[in-house]
C-alpha cells in the first residue's frame, strides 16, 4: 500500500508540472508592456518590418500577435499614426497601416513592427 501511495503522490506532482507548461507559454505571449508609448516615442530609422507569416506557427511572437485583441491592435496603430516620422517611413515602405499587428522594442532600441 505504501508503494501505491508514493506512486500516487509522484503522479500528482508530475501532473502539476505539466499543467504549469501552458500557463508559462501564455505568459510569454502577453502583449508587450507599454508598447504603444514606446512606438509613439520612437525616433530614428532603426526599425524592421516582419510579416508574421514568415515566423513558424509555434513562434511565441506570432502567437501573441495573432491573439491580440482588436483594442490592442487599434491602440498600436493609433500610436504609429501618432508618430508622424515613423508613420511616414512606414508609408514610404508601402506598409498598410491597418495590417500592423504588433511591435517589439529590441535591447538596442530598435523597433520591430509585425504585420498580419
């Protein structure tokens, strides 16, 4: 009976560890904090435009861009339009403003704009 109890406890702890994995993945997919303000304040031309279809289907960035709410995307697009210099540079690269789905700031201050 003691062995059965030990196995039950081990099984319970193992299932808890696996249950935490999806939660950890969800945390990585959260919308970047204060990205709208970052985009609004962005200066310079150190930015990249990436189509999310070029990212693997399991890529965390692709997942959070695809799962962004309409309100999050609208706020981001408003922030881009609020930065006249950035908006002009994006339009010069024929970026459809309505297709902007996400953005991230790099450690070097560069900006990555993700297109849907």
